[in-house]
């Protein structure tokens, strides 16, 4: 179950004690109905079959490229990801991290600016 892996990674990385962010790999589908994968192996199979894609791959590949999905495919433990321009991952952070600027409305640079602030 995904929440188990996140809890385990949070403990391994000692996130409550460190200034670090856990990047959550993001995926999307073009299918209206899709059964949520129950494991990483099932998710990888769905990627290989083309029923899932890395998030915004066809529209904005720079937004999630630093996640390094090729490395993620075989990773069994968390690995370091370096910030790059235009990176806008989904993250798990400590409660006392810099806040997301809620003045952003509409589309554009909201998540990018927050990730830059975190970096």
C-alpha cells in the first residue's frame, strides 16, 4: 500500500528532524476509469502497457524530469533528487517548512516557486 511506503521513507529519511522533502512520483492516465495499482510492480506494468504515464510527460516534461523515473523504476530505497529549473513535484515536508504562497490563482509557476523556496 502506498501509505506504508511513504511512512517508511519518512522514517528512513528522518524527515521530522531534517530539512528535507520526500518527492512523490506522479503519474496520470488518459482513461476515464482505471483501477488504482496495488503495488509498485503493478504500477510499472501499467506504465509499460501505456495505461499510465509519468505526470505531464507529453505537456511539460521539465516539471517532473528531476524525479528521474528511470532510477525510480528500480529503486528500493529513497534517493537524492536535485532541484532543477521548472521542477514542480508533489512533496511531503515538515509542517514548519516555508508555506505555499496562496496568492497564486489560476495557472503558472505556483508550485515551481514553492519548490524553489524549499530548495
